[in-house]
C-alpha cells in the first residue's frame, strides 16, 4: 500500500464567543489530516483537547518529528500506539474515509435529534437568542455559579416543551448543587453534566434527585472506572477516546454497566461530526452541535434546524475522492 500522510493547521473562527465555566473560546485551532494512496484520498480533523494537555502546536510538532513512524502505524492499523488521542481519532477517520463505501452513506440517517447549546451569556444576550430555541427538543445550557436557577427558569418559561441539560464543566461546588437541585427538578432539567471537579465525584452519592448526573471530564481513557459509581450517564466523544473503534468498545462496556450514553463532540467542523454519526445508533442522547458555532464550515456541511442535525450526503467525508482533492485549498 503506497500510503502518504499530509497535515495542515486550520483555524476556524466562531460566530460569537463560546464561553464555558473554565474558558472563553473565539477560535478553534485544528489540524486537518489527509491520507492518500493510488487513486483516492481520505480526510480527518484533529481537535486538540486542552483539558488533557493537548494543543495544536504540540500535535503538529509530533507529526513533523514522527511522520514516517506514524505512516507505518497507520498501515498496520495500530492507531492506539499514536501519542495523542485526538490525533488517533483524526487519523482513524481519515483512514475510514479512504476506504469508505456506499453502505456507510446508506447507514446514516439524514436527520438526527441533537441538543443545541447556549453558552454562558448575560441576560441581555439570552433575551436576544432565546426565541431561536422555542422548538428545540433538547437545550444544553452552559453554566457557572452565577444566577443558575434564574437562568434556567427563564429558559424553561420561554421554551416550556424543551428538555434541558445543564453543563457545568466542573464549575459547581457540592453545597451550591445540593441547594438548587430541587428547583432544577421543577424546570425540565433532565441531566446535569460534570457538576463537580474530577476527584469530588463521590459527593454526588449524597444528593437524591431524579435528574441524571453525567460524567464528561471525569470519565477518560486513563481514569479509574470506579467513577461510574457516581453517574447514570456518560458523555462519549470519539476525540477524547482516540477514535470510533475505541469509543464503540467503551460504549459497549458502559451499556454492560447499565449506563446511558450522551454522544458528544468538541466545537468543530462537520469533518469531525459526520464520522461520529456512525456511533449515534448506540447512544441515548446526541450532543453534536459543534459545527453550528463556526462562521464558515466546509462545503456541504451539517446544518441545524429546530434541534435537528441535518446531514448533507454530498459532504466530502461520505464520498470517495481522488488523491488530488485539496479540501477547499488546504492542501
């Protein structure tokens, strides 16, 4: 197999700032991967996971220094020997695209229900955007410690039919969570994602509620599986676990432990999200709105309407392309 590896940095600018409890994002720094062999090419997108010590700079440097070794590992399908998890995922997706067939396209639906995220915004901004969410089945609300109940009451009043996921990104403390939990139960909140910092998860056992607690940052490929004792649902991102194959293993394991699955993504382009859809049928909830926040996605990318992810089956990743394909001038 005459396999070649290409890679290039690509920065996506966001329509607006995307604020969560620990950071405020205005740009997404990615690495686009291209694999070629005679007659075809395959693409993947690497979204470095800052929380776990990854960055565009570190991964790009790793690619430069280890290109020959990485190509050998790809040939042998030994993706798990590649250092960075998000890079493994991107390389695996590019390899999958290289050999994609029409069956892959047929297996994917055209429409999926997904949560749509409201990042942390002030009340004035929330007033302005909330009408866009009136017909959204599942709203995900990023929060910190400020005005939580007030914010959720407002969203619930404006969108009474919507179910709500609260995502704290480790931003709450136990005393505050215990204080507000009964109020949140009355406001259509069905899931609270990663309320406490990793290491404090055990405290969730002391809170009695019908709301499901979801692990995200706390459940990682290197973390002790004892963490599952404190959660009923787990956010699985294929970037975080090193690709689809490893993620499917983890999903199977989680289901054996009677855990529900929230299939997630980073803020990313359609080049990350479309390959992720292959895992959607095994999951209970989808949180795949990452491309919604970009000023400009790739051609024929995903669109979103009323809480639905709409797949364009002309998107590059679902179609075989020749080795000369440059993906909007990137290569």
